[in-house]
């Protein structure tokens, strides 16, 4: 007889990653938090974001939090796509500073090529941010009311999802997104599930 299998989520400190501080930033700020590695798909993200910039110019901005072996290549890609005025590399930040950066943004986006269950998505949800992910991210992290999951390596789908979040931001309920994170991914909830098992 095979043993029963239970899947338990990663957790997030929802008391640290609190609801975003402003309704909508000006310019509208997308944020990505991850190691700057090929598997995180930043090349796809920057290319998709360039299409958004072509349409909205200085109305949109992308903040990238993290460091890693692809940083130089990504900076060069920014240069070639003429994104220097629309993209900021914030480098590696402390968890407190990551929380502050998320609260000071409008939407979370990451074009990851493979993922177990990225804590960065849970932290963004805890701050009430809509998220744009790929199908590498489990569906339970990104139900339709919190954002979009797009095909891996699809620049076009990613750009369309980012555009929709930007143009229809009032469709997303920041408080409801945070509530979803608190009820499902808070460390106390996760600890209870582990204890029950």
C-alpha cells in the first residue's frame, strides 16, 4: 500500500509583508524579485516589457530586485532595448527592504522557466499585488482573481498579461489578494498543516 501524500505550501511572514501603501503608483511599477539566472526568464521579461514601453513610454517602470550571473547580460539587454529610463536594477536587498519595495509597487511579474514554489510570489500576494507568472508556477498560487499564468518563454503572452494588468488594474482587489495569501500561505497556517500531518 502506497503511503498517502500531502502537499504543503511554502510559507510567508504576512505580518512583515503587509498591504501595499499606495493605490496606484505614477508611473505604474512592475517589480520582479529573483536571482538573476537564466532559469528566471529575465530576458523574456525585458523583451516583453520593451513592447509595453513602446506603447506607454514613461507611464510604466520595471524594478528588478536580485543579483546573479546574468546581471551584466541583462544590463546589456536593457541598453540594446533602450530601457535605461524604464528599468531599475535594485540589486540584492534584505527581506525588510524587499517587503518595502513590494509595498511601493503595483504588480509582480516573473517569467520563470521552472519553479518549485517561489516564495517571492507569496510575498507579493501578501502585499496585495496582482501577479503575472508562467505555467511553471502552480495554479494554486495564481488563481485568476490574483493575476495571470502564461506559457513559458512566450514574450507575446507575457506582454499582453502585463498590458491587461496595467490597463485594467481596478479589476484587481489588493485587499482580497492579501487575504488569499494570509488564509493559505501564512506560516501559522502552514505550521498547522504540518502539525496535523
